């Protein structure tokens, strides 16, 4: 009798769960530009998602998105507040310029929505603090758009580092170099080169790389110092306020040091270009992007820590819906998004102030 009862209960639980997953997650997309349209493509592939609303202030982008999502027949809006007001919207994607993220995410959280917010979650410490405060006590899912956290090979490599594959992590050297600036006449040209809107190169783009460094080290920095400047694209585009190069040193707990450089004039034919994260430990070093581990000293051969895997470019989006429907932990939540943004803001502030800036001065409670 007892066994039957257990099976009965198990059966009801499965049935209840199946019912729950059949109910679509009504989704709204705010910002349907470059990233927003990529996210929309991913959302449309999710079995649990239905696109109810699309929002953008640029009518051409809104039209394009509405065409892409025609199967769900979404309503279109120019005013993001009208979207968040809709009671039937369960989940909101935010892919607007960075300076708008925090305000939009806060409103969405307060309206009881699940939120997928593109990186960086804020461009100032005050914005990030306000977001963390708003998210306190929220039972809804929050995912920050740091999709590298959903890459299987990277995750396995970091896990191996955590398990001691290179002993204790003692230093990281990382860079994000680009061959050229973002297109000055491109569609993001109206916000990208204004530091108050994008936060600058370090906050807007290197936030991904800095998140990887934190992930590998297993904590966030305590302080930073550094220098940045506009040396190559002087007043180009006119009125530009974001640095085109910078060099920052971060100091982590246990005296772990991290050295990070960025520039947007690294010739494509020159070696060591683009992006890398080298993690040094007491028993060897890892090139995070290739997962190769190099034993210490001379003459040793690299060892692959994690095999290359078939990666799903929409895995991060799928993880968001999994968290909503099945309650699985999100790959990077509001604290993870805040930590990455604050790491970038720390480095940015150090470059602007040309002094040592401390994490503790942010007054955040993570
Ligand atoms: N995770 C990633 O790898 C990745 C890649 C690219 C961009 N991004 C992020 O996505 C965000 C958007 O970048 P993008 O390249 O798509 O820029 P974009 O300029 O192509 O798109 C931004 C869109 O937001 C719209 N917008 C601006 N203000 C708005 C408002 N008040 N209400 C509604 N819509 C508004 C613009 O009209 C535009 O269509 C940025 O935060 C960027 O960092 C993330």
C-alpha cells in the first residue's frame, strides 16, 4: 500500500510539473537592436516561451523584430514602461544601452517579472547598488547577460581550477584587445562613445573578460589602480569621451594580482591579439580560452583540462527559462551581474581618478 501511495504522489508531482511547463512564459523584449534581435531569435526557439511584447524607440528595429516574431503576434511599444505595466508579461529581456539597464531592471523586478538583463547591469556603482537593493527578497529569476558562464568548456575548466588543477591561483594576466573601434557610423554610434551611456570600453565590453577573471580566481577584487587615455582615436568620433586604451592592476584577497589591458588598435596580424585570460597557480598555469594547462618550469607539454564541446549559442537563454520553469539555479544571477559590473567600474574609476580605488567604498552588500 505504502509503495502504491508513493508512486501515486510521484505521479501527481510529475503531472503537476508537466502542466506547469506547458504553460508558456509570456515574454517581453525591451531593446530590439543588435543584441536584442539575437536574443529574440534565441527566445523564439525556446519551447516554453511566447513573445507577447516588443519595445524599441527606433521604429525600423521594432518592425524588424515584429516580423521575426510574427508567429507569436506580439504587440509593439515605444514606451518601455507600458510593457512592464502589463500584468500578463512574466519575463522581460533588457537589451538597451547600458545606462538604462538598472532603471529598467528595477522597475521590472518591482512589477514581479523575471528579468534577463544584458551586461553591464549598471554603469555606476550607484546604479548597481540600487539594483541589488531592489532585487533583495525577490523570488523571481534574474539572469545577467554574461553568457560565457553558460559555455560548457569554460565551466569545466574553471571547475578543474577550483579543484586544484594548478594548485592555488596566485596571479592572472588578461586582455581584451580589438583590431579597431566599434563602427563610428554604426547603429550604436548614438550611445557607445558617450561614457555616461556606455560606461566606456572596460565597463561595456571587458565586463565579460573581467567576469571570467573573477570566476577563475573565485572572488572579486578588493582594490584597483590604473591609467587610461584616448591615444589613437582622438576626438574621433567628435566629442568621444571613452578611452581607447587602458592598463589596470587589480588586487584580490590572498594577495592574488591581476593585470588587465585593453585597446582597440591591435593589428590583426600581430601575435597575442584579441582576448585571453592566463591563470597562474602554484602548480602550473591555464590559458582559459583554450583550456590548456601548462605544468611549471621548462620542457613540459600542455595538458588539456577540458575538451572542446559543441556549444549552444542560446544556452544562456535556455538556462533562464529552465530557472523559471524548473527552478534550476541561474548561471549568473543579480549578484554575479553586479560583481562583474562593479569589477569593471572599479577599474574604470581607478583610471579616471588615477588613484587606488577600493571595493569597500562602493558600500555594497553582496
Ligand atoms: N552579451 C553580449 O555578448 C552582448 C553583445 C552585444 C551587446 N550586448 C549588450 O546589449 C546591449 C545593447 O547593445 P546593442 O549592441 O544591441 O546596441 P544597439 O544600439 O544595437 O541596440 C540598443 C537598442 O535599444 C534601443 N533603445 C534605446 N533606448 C531605448 C528606450 N528608452 N526604450 C526602448 N528601447 C531603447 C535602441 O533604439 C536600440 O535599438 C548593451 O548593453 C550591450 O552591452 C551584449
